[in-house]
C-alpha cells in the first residue's frame, strides 16, 4: 500500500525559506511523477509544482515560479520542495501527491494523482 508522509512545515517570517519533504513507500517511487499541492482555509486545493519520474521535467504554478524548486532523490524515495522568498499568501496546508500512472508526463491536475499525504502546515507571518 502506498504511503506518503510529508514533513518540514513550520512558521516563518515573510521573505524566509522552508524545505518540505515527502517520503514515499509501498511501490517503485522512481516510476511515478509526483506533485505538491496546497490548500488554504476556505479555499480549493491548488497545484503548486510537479516533477517527472526521473526528475528531468518540472512544472510550476505561476504564483510560485522563480521562488519554489521541486526536486527528488529516487535512491531515497523522497521528494522535496524548496520554498524561498515566502509570502503570507503562501500560508496553507501542503500536500504531496503521487501519480496513478507510471511514466506519465507531469500534470497539474488533481485527478491525475491517486495517492496523497496527510499534509504539513506552512505559516508565513508578515
């Protein structure tokens, strides 16, 4: 059974940085694209970034482009999200997600992800 566990969230001042981690267990991590999503109170869950199975291809939401970097280490079954120049509007519960289909190109669509972690809270104070 696939299990995704996020960590690395916390409270940071505007302009600061955080690094999120997502550890995947239960299947061959290196075969699947992965993504990060976030959900703020009272808002829909939204796409943040995605990475292909090999890490060669990435895709970002416009709101985080140039500030966030997604990466993965397939030897460690771990995906990362480096978040720099954080803004109060980045405050949300951040989820990692795993694609349902092996070797598919990166996708910003929630319906393409079959497995989700429990989320890690990121709070950016002004």
